[in-house]
C-alpha cells in the first residue's frame, strides 16, 4: 500500500504550485484556474485523512467542495466576462478601482 | 503496482501544473489543467474513493473546464500575457513556496492517525456515500442544491446583455 | 384616615410626569384642569390626613411610612420615608391649599403665555418637591426636596428666559441657594458622623440622651441655619429674592412668599430639639432674624416697583418667623408662617391683578386712584395690607403678637425692640403702597388707562378666598389674654415642639405688649397717610433734605455691588483664566489630538489598500504562513 504521507506531500506541493501560479500570472482567467488547483490539493488532503481515519465524512466533504467549486466557477467566470466587457482587458494590473 | 501508478500520476500532475505556469496562452493553460484534473481523479481512485474520482472527472475535468474554455474563447485574446518579469519577485516566490511547503507538510503529517495506512477496501462505495448523504448530511445536501440554482440564476443574470432601449 | 397620607406628594408628581411626557400635545384647557385638580386632590388627602391626625393619640406620633430603602452603604442608611405629624400636616395643608388657589389664579394670569404648559409642569414639579421637603422623615429626604425646590425656583424665576434679566435672576437665585446648601450639607454630615442617622426621631432621642456636646450642637445648628438663610432669604444670603421678582407674579406668590422661602423656618422648627439644646444658636437665629426684619423693611421704604416692596416685605416677615423660632417659640414662628402664607400670597396675587389691569405696569409712581376701577382687587389688597400690618382681629395681628410676646418673655429685649421698630416700618411701607396705588391723583400712562379693567374671575376668586382666610386664619391661635388654653395651634404642635421652658408673663404685661404693637402699627399707617394723602410734598422734601440716606436705601445699601466686588468678580475672573488655560488647551487639545491621531493612522493604513487583488492575496498568504508557523512552533 502507498504510505499516506506521500499523498500529503503531493497535496502540499500542488497547493503551493497553485499559490505561486496565482502570484506569477497577470491575467485573470489563469489566476482563477490556479485557485481551482488549490481546491484540488485540498480535496486530496481530505481524502487522505478520510482513508486514514476510516470514516466516510472526508469523502462527503470533498463531494460538497466539488459541487460548490462548480457553482463558484460559474459565477466567477460570469463576473470575469462582465469585467472584460467593461474594461476591455483581463490584465489584473488594470483593475484597480477599489484603491484607497 | 499501486506505487508505480501513484508516482506516474503524481509526476504527470505536477508536470501539467508546471506547464500551466510556464505557458502564456490561456487555451494551453486550460488544456494543461484538464490533464492535471484527470490525474487527480486517478489519485482519488488510488485513495479508495471511486465515486469521488468519477465525480471529479465528470464535473471538474468535464463541466468546469468546459466553462473555462468557453470563456477563453469568448475573450479571444490574440496574444498571451507574459508572466512576471522582475527578478526579485521570482526569488520571493521561491522562498515563500519553500516555506509554505515545509509548513504544510509538517502540519499535515502531524494530523495523520498513527495507524498509518488503513486496510479498509470498500471505503468509498456509492452505497455507503449515498446512505451518509441522505441521513447525516441531508441539510447540506439540500442547501447545496439551492446554492447551485442560485449560482445558475446569478450567472445568467450577470451576463445578460442589457437592452439598449 | 391617615393611612394614605404618603400619597400627598405623588399626585402632583404623577401630574408632572404626564405633563412632561405628553404636555405639548394636550389641549390647554385639559392642562389647566389636570394641574389644578392634582393639587386639589393632594389638598383633600392632606385634609383627611389632618383630621385623622386629630384623632390619633400622641404616643402613635409620628406616623412614618417607609417607602423604600434607598441607600444602604455599610453603616450609612437613608430611606425614602415620609412622616405624618402635626408639623408636616400643617405644612402640607398650607402648600396644597394655597398652592391650589395659586394654580387657579395662574390659569387666568398666564392664559396668553406661550409657555403655558411648561409653566404648569414646573408648578406641579415644585409642589411635589416642596411636599417631599416637608413630609420627609429624615434629613436626606428633606435635602432632596430642598434641592428640588431650588431647581424649580430657578426654572420658574427664569421662566421668560429670553429676557436677560430673568435668566440672570434665575442663575443668581440658584447659585446663592447653593452656597447656603453647602453649609446645610456640612451640618447633615456632622449629624451623620456623630449620631449615625438622619431620621428626626433618632436625632431627637440622641440629643435628649446627650450624644453630642452643646458646642457641637451649636456648630451644627449654625451650619443648618446658614442653609436656611440661603433658602429663606435672610442676611447674608437674601440678595436673590428681590431679583426673583422677574418671574411671573403667581410664582412670586407661591414660591417666594408662601412656601419655598418658609422652608428654612420649617427646618428650624423641625430641628427644634437641636436648637433648644444648643442655646446660643437660638439666640443667633433670633438676632439675625430681627436684624433682617428691620434691614429689609428699611429697603422697602423707598422702592417704586410694587413687587420689590412685597419682596422686601417677605424677607422682613420671614425674619419675624426666625425671631419666633430663635427665642424658643417655634410654634409662634410656625403660626406666623401659616398666616403669612395667606396674606402674603394674597398681596402678591392682588399686585399681579393690578399689573394685569394696567397691562404690565409695575411702577407705583405711575399708578394712583385705582380704587374706583378695581372693585374686587382693591378691597382684597387692603385686607392683606391690614393683616400684615398687625391690626387687631385679622390674622397677622395674632401671629405677630405671639412672636413679639415670646421675644419679650424670653428676656431678649433687643430683639423685641427691633421687632417693634420693624412693625412700624411694615405698617408704613404697606400703606405707602396702598395709598400710592389706589388713592391720590391718577398718574397713569395713557396706554395703560385705555385698557384698564378688572381681572377675570379665575384671578379674583382666589383673591377673595385668600382675603377670607387672611381674616379668620388667626383665630386658631388666640393669645393668653383671651383665654388660658385658646392657643389651639400651639397645642396642636405640642408633640413635635418640645418646649424647653415656659415663661409666663403677668396678664398686665401681656396687655401692655399687645397695646404697644397695635399702637406702632397704627402710627405707621398714620405716618403713611400723612406722607401720601394729606401732604404729598413731604416725601419730596425729605428726599431733598437727606439725599444720601435716600440713595443708600434706594440702592439697597449697595449690598449687591459689595458682594460683586468681594466675591463674584474674582470668581468670574478665575473661571475665565481656567477656561483659557485648561479647558481650551488641555481638554480641547486632547479631544482634537485624538481625532488627529486617528486621521494619521487612517492615512497610514490606506497605503495598504491598493485595489490590486494580487496584493490582497499576497497578504492573505503571508498571514496564513505566519499563522501556521506560529501554530507549529
């Protein structure tokens, strides 16, 4: 059997990679996608613990996380579309109207 | 066998994410992400969660990424955007990354049950999941359905073109 | 019948509350009805309690009703307790009875005033405070009432607060009262330290069993009396009362003639055991009272403002009450308080009626010959004047005679002589007022003459009632010459007033004293008649011959100016300096400074708000890392 620590290490690496991607990228859509990567990393961790404790609650949580992430993706993309229509750009640097 | 599968899937996953980071084109980013999600689905399967693995591939790699690709196509940028160029941000990012990985690993490791890997085989069968869903987690289940409807309606309302009267 | 006596203060209190909360929305007619009815109801309860008291035997007195335990701090205890005994019963009857008549009068006098509802709210509040003062069974409750009437006095004197003189008069009254109250409080503190309780019955018992020395008793008594000089306008704190005439005339009648200013006399009578035990304090009270009586009477001689004359007259008459209390005849002092309430309020209300008839004219030099125009006001005014002058068969004669006889009997001849001299002056200035106002040539302003009319029934009926009582009220305290035990008033007060010693004069001496007082009264009236009717040139000639004396009297001995120079101006200067250096710089500086600091920090923080999502996310992440690090290690 695979030692569960490997899964956890993988989850941590994925999470950090997602975070780095968020900070490196300049366009909104890719930043959004990196957030999805972070979600997946978290899901991986949940399932690892579910298997470790032997209870199914972790899997249920992952189920809900996936569902909610789907809903959130829909709305988030709608907002990005609206932003693009307004500002004609998806470069994050140009969206600073909340300054101050 | 399982070990080999694990390392294969893990490598492909990390490779896809790295590719997403390096690539400048949004369409390529989306495709790389699909690969990453499929691998993750496989990893879920390795963790005795077949149902969740199926859900992951159907919803994440299937529905969500399709949404992303639609939006990428609608925005239709000619050229991609370059990632950060300044040197100090890269170093900073590497340091932050290292620190974060270290912390996360340490935290998570400490939370593992001392039993190590468990031996329950039929852990994530749909029957058991379904039973839990409809008894213990009934309320979240119902509320999530309302949430999805809200998101649906919200997304459509947001993007609707205003009629210029 | 005495069971519900404790309701007496709370009926006006309830009326006040209703007027405060809803007064602006209630129609004027209802306000008049409610305000007057509240006092009337209180009066009825007082009357019932009085009759019940008559049937109660002396062992059961005083009847105390402890409403609730107010302060309980270690060994210090003060309860809100009301007491019914002869002294408080008389006071409640006077306050509610005369108060009711004045309320009715006010409905006519203040009918056109904009602040009508506010006026009645204050009047009811005053009645409540005054009743608490006279019904309290311990010094703390009395002090609460004491302060309450001081507040209402300020509110009512400065009723027309847009007038500078009225607002200043209100302030002056309150501040001068406060000075007296400081001494009063010190007296209360001493009592609590040495006797341990403020309850009157406890205090009386303690003094009787020798808990304090005579020296300490004298100190406490003097402190309490200083408080009384503030409230009852004696030397040295009388200066606020003449200025208080800025308030509406019914207010002057109620507060500054019948009730509030007599609170000091009530207090001394209530603490009679203390004053008698102290001995010398009583003499001081009598001498101060006598000096004030004459001093104020001299100032009344030259005033032209009809209300000022009556104000000085009040100061003078209260001096008489203190003479009575000071020589040990507390019952005589209270008797004069009771009769004075009737004829003094009658005089003030009648003066208000004259002013109302003349559209607000106050100056007697601009009056004259009014007796044909004011068929109800004139006779009632005259009755009041006769009563105060001490002419036999009216109430003032009996009470003044009781005081002067006691003064003579106690051997304080100097006090008695001053009292007699004051009686001459009293008769003189009162009839000077009558003759200038109602007789002689008409010196009216044409505008006043046009609108000359008798007052409405709301105003004249109380005048008639008060005149009736000014005549008959004295018959409850007949002097010894008439019969041995005809002093019902004194006998009624016996359970409260513990007479130290009875000095009996021979019947001949008594008759002689009566004759002397009557003679001086008649002399005063005769002199006034000569000066103002027979030979009106005499006053002018006198003023021309003695301009300095006249100026001194007319300017009230310059007492106000002396006080200003000695105390007031330096205090004002001191306050201004403190204001400049402390208030403006330190306090305002602190407040403004904290605002500036907040502003500065806000600016610093706003640098973080770049509006840039990545920056926000970065801070999230850093925060999460720090937190994880903290939890791990």
